[in-house]
């Protein structure tokens, strides 16, 4: 029998998203849980296993028809050993052999990877980076994560740690970054940092969503706010583009909803700062798959790793 | 008959180096010319052709025994069309179909590429980057050039323009760079720029070679000079390492002779600024092939491109 179903899971600091995907990686069913509703690591892992098993029983699928389970995690992962090194925003995870634990609990093949890499894989296979051989996909949120497509494949680097666009320094000296470095892009444009700036400008009750709405309504201060974020992102991207001569940069995550002010500022900065050949080549896009990118990328991970 | 000879050529702003290489890419004979002794583009191209033809006749080699001619050029090149876009430090070159011209003048297959890429290829195949799957090789000279080895192959990017580590910005604002950008690494640590700094510190007759000698003799100001250069290089490299999770960075070019003060500063800065997994993985080396890297890389280019 053809194995025609895949289970895709995206574990974030806020939500655990689980989906049943068909053979074309279309979403057939989806469950959301609050990550914080699980008290600890063991309960969270059991919750993931229960969610997988419930898809099987509720949809009347045979385990033999499931190609595998793919899981994206918000932190460094050894994708080949199936080991989670740690999760910066979910306490208690350190060197967890998640693949083995879940394979025991579900009797299904499980594959895990870093969530930003899976978002990149999804945008490359099915989204905005489709057909671009060399691309960077990045997510603007609490953290600034990224995944690289190089010569038509997800590029992992020597420890599966490549893609950290958020930790490219944009100044010799600058704010301390939780990664241990300083003046990293994320230390300037991560959500926490820009929200702090925003409160100084717009008062204590402002949200980033509101500034996006204001910018779209032509509020000059709101536009200026996103222009500044776009300049800093554009400077980091200029270095990456000069180094990698990419076809495309795809920007996702909550902040990518800021709209034209942000994207035009990124493009303008690249035009000013990057080398002419590289700047001319690269296209800057908003991510297409939105909140589903992680789930779909998890599905592609299973397809790439699993011999059918 | 086995084609056992290759001619490798490295055209620089200062010297034109031509070498006859055997089947193992060992140098059998070498000629140096001053690039400036050729009045114009046409004479320089004729000089290259004459040098190729003289190897053939002086060493009694049959043209059938020559696998091909490889040429490294100091500027952007379309390696597949054999076209030189322009050479920033040699006037008069713009969209020159060098491959075709030389193939006509020598009756040999000719392959051309950017010199920093060929240096990277040489260090990867036969030098300090050997056996490292993911590496950046960079040259510190008038310009700061580079070539990337990704997943065991020379990475070209979408227009053969990848590798421009010299044009990674290290500040939001900073000195204008001839590339059109600003605050690029090269605008801080290119030879011209550091020599200007050096003259302020050590007087008008100082040379970079002398500062290296002083640093090796423990002169504190000379050590401080190279430490500052190493910090700036280390900051740019931290971003590249976080992004690419490399095994190795290989540093060549004249400035790489500065010695311990420079290299320890680079390593220390990466230790402070790069992410722990990436910093732990990467090794920083001095290039091994020195002045011959370009010639040997040109030889490897012929071997990679030419079906024997």
C-alpha cells in the first residue's frame, strides 16, 4: 500500500501545532495547543505523542499508511541523531533524544529539525522561494531565525547550525545579545527590542500590530519606525547577499506583516549597500506559507528523509 | 596519449604569473612579468598568449599533451562564458571575451575564473582547507577577496559573484567603500586603509611588512595595530560563521604574514562574538600555498572543467 499520510508538527514557544498532511502535503486536519499548558518536558512530549496517536485513531488511518512524523523545534537540533540540544524559550530541554522517545510512543518513524530550517524548506519547495536555487528564508519574531537554500538544497552547515542571520553583527560595538555575542541583528530587531523602542515612541500600550496598522494608514512616526527596522535588516542582508550572491530573500514571522514600509526600506538599503551584481540579482519577498510553513516544512523533512 | 600538462596563470594588479604544471599540478616552470609593463589590454592579452606559447615551445611539449590553460583574474568573471566583466585594478577591461581570444591565439582550451575563487579551490584541494567540507578562504591585500567551499565544492552563487567577505558591513555607518557601499570590512582593513592608519601611528615611511616585523619583536604598538585589524576581521567572520557554520577559515594574502598578533586577535574575537557551536567548530588557518595558490587553483579549474 502507498504510504500517503504524513504528520507535521511545529513546536513553538507559544503554540504546539499538529497537522495531518496528505501525500501532496495539503493539510487535512490541524490541532493547536498552548505550549505552556504542558507543565514540563515529559508532559509536553506525551502531549505530542497523544496528538499523533489521536490523528491515527480519529481519522481511521493505518499506521502502515503513514510515511512518518516530522517535527520542527525552536532551537539547535541534531537532525540525524534525532537529538534536541536545547530550546532557548522552553525550559527543561537539554540533550533530549526526542526521535527515539516518540518512535517508541507512536510506532512511527520520526524526524526532527530546527523550525527555521523547516520554514526555509517549505518556502523553497512550495512557497515564495520555489525555483530559486540560492535563497535565505528568515523569520522575524521573538528571535530572528533563518534557513539557507544553497544550490537547491537546505544547507545545514557542519553541525546543522547554519542559517543564523539573527546573529550577524551589524556594528563593532552594540547591545549584548542572549547568544553571548553583541551587536547581533536580533539584538536590534528582535520583537522584545523593537517593542521597547516602540513604547518609548508610542506609549506603554502600543503593540507591534498596532504600529503596522498605523504605518499602513500613513502615520509618519509608524512608517519611520518600520523604516529603521528595515534599514538594520537591510544592512545585515547586504553582507549576506554580497557573500552568497542569492536569488531571493524570503521574510516571514509576525514582523513581516508590517507591510510596505518595512519591505521598501529593506530593498532600498540593499540597493544602497550591496554590490551591484548581487543587488540586481536578489529579490526580496514576504513569506507565502505564513503560520503553516513550519508544519509543511516538517512534512517535506519526512519526504526527504524517508525512503518510500 | 594522456594529457599530462596544464598551464596555470594568475593575473594580478602587480604581477602576471605563468606556470607550467604537471599532471599532479606540481609547478615545473614559472615566469613572472610586471602587469604594468604591458601598456594596454591588447598587449597584456598578447603577453599572456606569448607566455603560453613559449612554455609549449621551450619545453618541447605537444599541444595535444596540454589539458588546458587556467587563468585567475582580479575581478568579476563569467567563468562559463569565459567573459571578464571588469578588473577594478587594471584599467581598460570591460566585457572582454578572454577565453575565446586566447583559444584562438594558442589553439588550447582556456578556462577563466575570479582569482579569490581559484585561491579557495587550491587551498581546498591541496592546501590548508583540505578535507574541510565547508570553508571560507580569504585574501587580505589591496582588496579583501574570498571564496567559499560549501558541501565540498566551490560555491559560486547565482552570478559567480559569491565570496565577497570584503564587502560584509561591520557597522551601520562607516567609511565609503569603492564597491558603492559603506562600512564594508575592506573599507577598514584593505591595505590602503590600514597603511594610512599605520602612517599616523608610525610615521610616513612605515610599511605593513615593517609593522609585522615589529610585532614579532614584541613592539606593543605594532601588536596593538594588528590586534585592531584582527578584531575587525573577527567581527565580520563571526557573522559569516554564525550564518554558515563553517569548518575552517583560511587567511592568505600579504597581510596574513602579520603573524600571531593578527591570528590570535581573530580567534579571540570569534570566541567572544560567534555562537558557541559555530565558534567551537571553526578552525582559523593561515593559507598554505602562498603566492602559488592562484596558479595551482587555475590548474584545478582546468581539471574540474575539462573532461580528459
